C-alpha cells in the first residue's frame, strides 16, 4: 500500500513541469480567401431565393370534425361564363341571357347592304297599348307598303318589333298619360335583326320626341274650376229676386247678392290653383291603328 502511494506521488511530481501543447491555427489563409473570392456574394448568387410566406395566414389544423364539415375537394367555384346566376328560394338557378336579335356590329359595312338613317315605314300596330302598359312590354307592327333602297327591298307585310321604354298614367297639373315606344328589331329573310327607330306618327297623329301623350288639360281645367261658383251665384240671385218682392225680405237682399258674388269671384281667382291638382287625359292606341316609324341610325344587313 505504501508502495502504491509512493508511485502515485512520484508520477504527480513528474507531470507538473510538463509543457502543455495546443494547436495554433493560421487565420491568415481564411482572410486571404475572403479577400479574393467574396464568399458572401457567392452565397447570394448561388443559393435559391426563399419563398415569400405570408405570416398573417393562420395554418389550419385538420381534425375529424373539420374534415366532415368542410366541402369536398371537387366543390370549386364554377368558371366565369355568359350565364347569369339568379338566387330564388335558397337555391341558385342559372339563366342564359341571349339577345333576341342578330347583332349588326360584326358585319363588314363596306360590303353590307344598308338601310339609311331616316328611312320611314308605314305600318299598323298588332298590339293594344295604353299609358297603363308596363315598361318592357313588347309590341309588333306590320308594314303596309314596301320600302326599296339600293340592293334591298323590305316587302309589305314585314314585321317590325318594338318595346315600351317609358309609360305613366295621367298626373297632376293636367299632365296626360305617356307611352314611349322604341323600335328595336325587324324580321328580314326569316331572321330577326336589331335596329334603332322611333315613332313619328301614332293613330294618324304627329308625335314629337317619340312621346305618345294624352291630352294636357291644365288650361282646359281652369275655366271648368272657375265655373264651379256659377250655380251658387245663380241660386243667390234667384233668392234675391224672391226676397225683393217682400218689404221685410227686401232688407236681406244685399246679403244674398254679396254672398253670391263673393263665392263666384273666389272660384274664379282660385281656378288656376285648383286646376294644378287636376289630372290630364288618358291615352290608348288599339291594335290596327296606323303608325309611322323612322330609323334613327343606319342599319347594315348581310
């Protein structure tokens, strides 16, 4: 035991003066490499750019409940088309909107046949219309005479189409009813083609600004309201005549005369105001009535 302790002591004494060895790295080589090759720029050029991730997006956790409630992978939005979705009763219906006429915009005007602006058609209405007809209602006309221009003839019996674009019943201030018809189509060679026209005569009456108007009655109603005091005035004059035959009643005659005159005069003065609250005349055009239609734009046909 003493021998072992001596051995350990002697070994410790021998190791204390021993030099400690360490590796010393030469960093000058690394500085030379950075100076010549610029590794920071090489890393930027060689490494691919990291994707731009929106940190505001919250990742979704998939659970059995969310999987059941989420729609199927194939339930995607339909592509955009010319169909118009209409919601009704909680379900969506898709209704295809089509123009009722063949458009003239794609026709080569240099080779197409042209109906000139200002062309007139003498027609008869095939539809009853009135100031109570709703906006958007359709109507038809039939030509009574053929219309001939260069390279084209619209024969008698051809059908033109129209639509009610404005209408209203008689209004206050003596304003009459209104019907506004836009001519928007013609049937030629069995094909409905679009055009733009207006009404210049309706039921053989001249039409201005395409407005088929009921009779305006403001000026007519002024004398009507002015005369409403005349019956009372006449009654007071008769009463005055009877009272004048009696000596006692003769004393009351000034009151009857004055009351009759005052009431009659008041109705005359108030008649312009009273007529402002009156309505004009109704307007209606029966089927078979003669019309005159006029094109407001050139029409090109193939």
